[in-house]
C-alpha cells in the first residue's frame, strides 16, 4: 500500500455559534491536532481551561452546541499516481459532518464508529489540495432526530436524545463521567493507493484443538482486476521465527485453505497458561514472483465456547481449549472524556494492571466505543479475554431504516476488524436495555424499541462474519421473565450499592455469572489535588460532590462507610476510609462468588478505569494510579486464595488453588483486639493440587474466647516461608472494635521501604506526594518484615518526613477514643 497521512497543518475555526455567548471569535484560526477534538484544541490554545478542573464542565456547554470546521492543505506525494484510483480514508469522524475536498462535498456522515473510504482521484490536484470537515453540533442533531421520530424510553439519568445518534453514549454524560458531546477527527486520516492487488478480509478460525494439534480454517479475499495469475503463500511462525506452517495456493474466488498445525502451543487466558501468539503472513505474488501485497498479523490458536447448560441445569460458563474458566474480570469504559488522549501507553498500563491482579477477562462496555486496535492487541499479549458489547446502552433505540442500515455497517466493520484477535471471547448486543425495559414497563422486552437490533440484525451479522464467536443479546440476559434473574444467564448485581443495600447482603446472591457489580470510592489524593481548588477539598463541598456523577452518590458513600467504619474528621481521612470501605465491599463480593463455585462461574467488576478525576466505582483513577480497592481485588483474585468462612459455630479455613499444586503451611492467629495480643495460634500443613474451597481447618468459635473484641488473621506460606495469601475475619463491624496503637519502624532503601510493627497493623496505607507504592491496604503483624517497592513509579526522591502511614488502628485505638 502507498499511504500518505494527513496529520499536519490542520486548522480549527468556529463557523456557527447559533447566537450563543461563546469564548472564541468566529473565524479565528486555531491550530488543531489530528487525531483530536474541538475541546482539546481549544484547551491547547489556552482558549478554555481544563474541562476536568473544578466545575469547568458547567461553563463549557457552548462548545457542544456550536458548529466547527477542520481544514488542511496538502500536496499529493509523487509515489501516489493521480491517474489511478486513490482512496481518502477517515478512520474516525466524530460525528455529524460534511467531508469536503477541494470545494466538493464527498459525503455527509453521522456515525463515529465507522471507517469512511472514498475514491477521490478525480478531485485531487498534485498540489494545494484543501480538505475540510464541517462538524455540526451532535447535540443539536440528536435533538432534531428525536423531534422527527418521537421520544422513546430512556432512563431519566441520561439525555433521551442520545439514542438517535451513533455516537459514544457516555459523551452525553453518565453516572461516572461528565457530559462533553465531543466533535472532531478522532482517528487517522490518510490517502491510500493500492498496488496491483490487495489482500482483504482475512479470517482465521480454530476449528479443532486437541492437545497440541489444531485444525484451522483460513480465508481471505483478493481485490484485483485479475486473480488468475496471482499466488498466495501462507506462513505461520512462532515467536522465535520458527516456521510451523507453510503452503501456497493459486488465488481464486474462495481463497480458502485448511491449516493443520502440529506441536502447537495454544493461547491461554491469564492464569491458565501462556498467551502464545504466532505470526501469520500471507504473501501475494504475480506470475513473475514479484510480491504485490503482503499481510502480517499476530494470531492465537484456541477454542472458546459459552456453555449455557450443564447436567440438565442452567449455567453460564466459558470453556477455553476444552477447560472451564472461572472468570475474574473487570469492565472497561473509555480511557478519557477526549478519546485521542488515550495513548497506546495508557492502554498498556491499565491492561497490565488488569493482568497483574490475576484477572482474565475485560468487558468492553456498550456505552463507549469499539476500542482501538492496540487495545485488542495488548489483550492478546496479556491473555485477557474480551467480552465485547455493541455500542448500545441503557435505553430503547430507534428502528427506522436509515438507523438500522448505519448499525449494520457499524457492526460489520468493527466485527471484521477485531474478529481475528485471540482474546475475543463473546459479542454482546447491548448493555442493560432489556432489563431496564422490563423494570420500567409492564411489557415483555420483545416490545422494546431496538429489540430487532440485538435479536435479529446483530446476531445475523455475527453468524455470517464470525460464525465461531458466541453471541449474547444483552448484559444482563437470561431465559426467565426477569432478564436479570439469578437462575439463568448472566446478571448485574446493582441491588447492592445502587439499590441502597449493603455489601454484606451478597451472601444471599447465587448468580450464575455476574457481569456488573461495584462499590464507589474516591480517586487518590494527588488526583483530586491536581483537579480541584484547595478550598474545595472538603467532604461535603459542592464542587467535590460535583465530581461524583451518580444521583445521591455522595450520600451512599457516607451511608455505607458509617455502617462499617468510624466517620472521618478530615478530607484526607475520608479518602482513606472511603477507599478502604470500597476495598471491603469488593473483597466481600468477590470471595463470596469465588467460593460459591460451581454455581457461580465468574464475576466482572464495575469498573477498572475513569474518564476524569471522580469518586466512582473504578479501581484505578484517571491518573492511572490504583486506588486502595485495587489491592483488595488483587488479593481476592490471587491464583491461590486463603478464605475464612463464618459457619456460625465455627470458622472454616479453606484454600482455592488455581495452580497445579501447592505445598506450604497455614498459620491462623487469634488476636485480642484492644491489646493486639495473640491468645490462640494454629499451624496446619497444606499440600493440595488444583482445587476449590479445600478445607484445611475448622475452628470452634464458642470455645475461642469469651471476649467479643477479637479478630483472626490467617496466613498461607509457601515452603520457603513466603506469604502467598493473607486473610482476616472479624465477628462484628470494624467500627465497634478497639484496636491497639501501632508504632512503625521504617527503613528506606533505594527503591523500597521496609516496614515492621510492634502491634497488628490493619490495612496499612502509604501516602507520599508524587509517589506510587506497589502495595497498599496490607495487614502487617509483629514479626513480619514487609518490603514495599516504589522506585519504578516514583516521581522524585522519597522523603520519609513526608511519608504518611494510615491504618484502621489510627481511628479505633483507645487513645483515639479518649481524644
């Protein structure tokens, strides 16, 4: 391919303010970045302040309601021949725009999820070409469409007109993010001229995989005037460049070949094996042996199935390479309010955090975007299964012909783009639409506007383009009258938190598979301090509460915090305690479901990331720094998990082991809470293979102590006395305990600090301005020698005088009570 990117020398200008009071003069020339958005270009030029700072969002609504122009001038390079077809390719246009080349309208578009390709050779000059995109207010357009076709049911918490435009729905505002109804060229723009022939529509399916032998079906199309004199050479090589398959076929109408692979290393999800990838090459040559086109991509050999029935009972279980997977996952929302700011590095950092927490699935939520290619490539590399929603969320959707045709093009394009990724496990029609309809209307979801999309249109496309891919109409969905039933399909557990129920009530949940649940916690201190004025850093400050977009979200944080923990006195105490309670909540739910196997086959947390600085359900704040809850999740998702279950009259100590075998010991210590003294200690040898809930001890609680002020800490050590898993049990709410004061001994090393304590220190958190610690929320016992690294992510030299150590002991000690 001959490509010429049109990335430089773009200009932005306002073309119609619609009589609004705006902060920029009409026709002022503003330098623009491509890819980019109007908001970020105005920010870069200093015309607006940071949209995420304070309550600036409220002062920037005018941007969404204006019309804007992006334009550039360019020359066509000599290697592109103007007497042959030349395509203008726009990978992403957000959203309603006229595309104008040298004064001629090439097209009018209004779907940001499509790639647009136009043959423009007749419009091009060798020099001084002008490309302009006139963007019309997406908000005004969707309102006009709603007036034209009529309002359809959408929850009150979001803007109803959003469903009429094929645009990322979160940009209209969500319960975790601001409303910036963006405009701009959000992916690459370039000219492309194909060679004599072009390889297209490559598709590789693993048909059968037994041990290390695989049968794959490879097909592709060739765009050429004459295929008769073309040959295709197919090569598959491992990471050492050792060839595992090679063959050649003459090109014809089908271009299909059976690929038999021996001694192959399958692609496995994280925790089950290595995510082995191979390089697939297709080399197209003419009858002189000259290469006319070449295709290269990474592939993984694997089979993925969705099992819905087992032993004549409903289930919801993923089977990879013939083995059942217990899904430990997280939901993914767009990485920023302004999509071009999401770099490959940000994808890598966030997804590496997912892998490091022993997770194995990422759900791409349906109110965002079909993610960039880099996202799926990194998931392939890290062994992260992808549950891919189509981009419909929380509402009814129109079904008029023009809308359905646009949706058809959108799904065909994006599914064709991502289908060869080893990580792709399932395509889902939407997020919560059937469930919301059923809750809000006395009517079956088949009467819901948009039903045709998820139950006819999308599954037909999926079966045609990717027949081996499992399809599921919605999340949640099942075969009961209630689409969110516990007894079939998958479930969203939002009665906890959003329904004002405490996380302790999860013990009553027997869901087969949970694709959403969560609990809010604030962003980290540094994140808020960078984005809020100092005077707003107060618990009940209006601007601080503005950075929680859920209706009554701040009230929920306080309610559930006060149920379990002492109330904070300062803003920094609030950050620690609210993050800690989020960690408690997620731990409680995750361990309940994980220990409820085989009934439950997976849980996917809402959510991993944030689009801006906010109190939300995320594990990682918008600065890409993990919150305290991330480390609780990491412990609960560990391949080897020690659990303590309250059976009423006894405590059951068990191990969930997802490795092949484990040998070590478990030490259970019972502490008198107020003094920190050990009054009982038990040691058990542990030698187990892969297992669920293997009981290693049963402690009779009535005989433990007459003192109700106690807690237990159980630690699993490997044969080298390294801590593998640590868990705790308390027989009452933490706020009702007395805990001892703790003195820390801190030794600073080059890229870490060592901590030791004189009393049990519960949920130790470390804070230092500009420094990210590799572990937080630890239980540190006397005799432990804990090393916490910081060097890899430190912004500057750590000063121990600025180190703040928080523990639950700080709030529940006898001294604290007397004060």
